[in-house]
C-alpha cells in the first residue's frame, strides 16, 4: 500500500508558537502533511507545558498541550546563544514558513524577522499572530483572548440587558485568529508558486474579532444600530423539567404562530404581528415561552418544535457532545496512546478532504524529543550543500 499523499508534503514549518493561537494553526498545517519543527526553550518549552503545577514529565505533557501539538517535532534550542541562533538560521535556509505569536517586534529583536530571514531564503514566508497588529497604539501590548473579546466589542453584547457581561468561556479569539493564520499561510504559499518570493503574513486577535462581527459592523456603520442576534425576540434558552433547550424563531413567514402551535398556547401573532412589535414586547413573549416550556421535558418540546419545522436543540455539556455518535461519525475524535499520559483522546480536524484525510504522523512531542534527529538532518543537509 502506497503512502498517503498529503496537500502540504514537502513544506517545512519552523514553529516558534506557544499556548493557543499559533499552535492550533501549526497543528493544522502538520495535520495536512507539513513538517512542523517546534522550537522550544531548553528545560521549559511552550508556556502551555507549564499550566498545571510543577514541571514534572506528566505536567509538561498535560492534556491542554497534547490537544494542540500533534504532528510536530520538538527541538530544544537556546535562541539567545550564538550557536542556537545559527541553528535556527540554518533551519530556515531549507524552510518554507516561520510562524510565531509573540508580541510585535520580538522576532526582529531575536534576529528572525522577515527582512533578516528573507536575505538567506527569499522564498521564506514569515507568519505572525499578535494581539493587535504590528503597528499602532496597541502594537506592543500583550494580546490575550479575553482582552480581545473586551476590546473588540464582543464582550459588551449580551442576550438581554439584565444579564451581566461575561467572558466567553472558550478560546473564541485564539482559535479564530489561528484559522485566519492558516488561511494567510496557504495563500502566501500559492502566491510564492507564482512569484518565487515569500512574504509576511499577519493576523491579530483584535482583527479576527472585528471580522467576526462583519454583519454587526455594517449595520452600525450604516444605521447606527446595534445588531445582536442573541437578543432577537423569538430566540432564547429555556429551562425544561430535565434540562434546557434553545429555540431560534427565525427564517419563517410567521415563526411566532408556529411557536405558539408547538407550545400549545394561544396564537400571539395577531397581537404581535411584526418584528418591531415583537422586539418592543420581548419580555412578555419570552416569559410566555419560559412558563410553558418549564412544564415538560426537553425531548417533549423538541419533538413539538421540530414538528413545526422550528430551529431548536438541547443545551448539552461538552461531555454529551463528545459522546454523541455524530461526533465520531464526523471523525472528530482521535484516540492515541501517549508515552507519558497513556490513552488520551483529542479533537480531530474540522476540515475533511476526501483524498487526504488527516493523519497523526507524530504524537504530541515530549520536550526536545526530536532535537538530535533534527540537528542530525541539518548537519547532513549542510554537508551536502558544502559538497555541491
């Protein structure tokens, strides 16, 4: 059986990234065939190796790190030493992409900015994920997911004014910016095929969150109106006798009439005939829904709502979602046998290619696991170049 051909076979990525934004991007590149060489600080490594207590072998290979670093090779290099800097430069000579998610200017100070690296490899693509972008009043501030939620306007909106503002409980900004970083790298690789030259690729947490609000931004710019999809009058989360459901009353000619039919209550649509009237009376509508939905089970109401072709779903835990057969059918569970953690299951790739399914070629690496291997390959490469 021939080896699987992958889209990014032959692409080498030098990966300086840490924590979430960068690692989720470089993991996707590795998932589709790139040779990702993860540069880590001697004795410490990626910051996410040290989230959970003392730097024991198990702590440094914790589940958070494991989830973001498959299909990579770890190399310990002291980039502050002359020898370490030279090793990085030698690796860059045969690389295609260098990725970091440091603060703006850090790679330049290390001597690994685009201007320096393109002198030794004109085809190199230098991709950076920052908090706010490479220039401007916030360029050198520390970027972080929660800060981007706050600064971009995402955190300010709630479903209802009575609900306190809060932090979105998963890494919305990091993952979005990481996927934008992948898009930029792939676009730069395609352009290099046309021009022969590399370029800089930049994304930021801030820009990704502004972009995610493209509909809201257009509505505000044109009409000075806040567009808040979660605050629509016929949409909400409602407790049942055994859990909760979410209902989206939209995309139908008369969704309120259909909701009332499903909920076995009097038709409220003549009294609240259009969206403006429904918005003005949202508290009354929501309370009517809430009172009735609280009288029966989630399954009961979901069946009735779906019978009216209304958009609805149960509110589930992550554990429930991971246990759902649909999750397994979609290939979103990747069990692996890790040498430190033992059996562990991580999330697979959400991108499915029919001719190149994602493969785990390298388990998430132990710190410095591939240092000797990569440096030996580098020495062979340098001797080969010297002999030519």
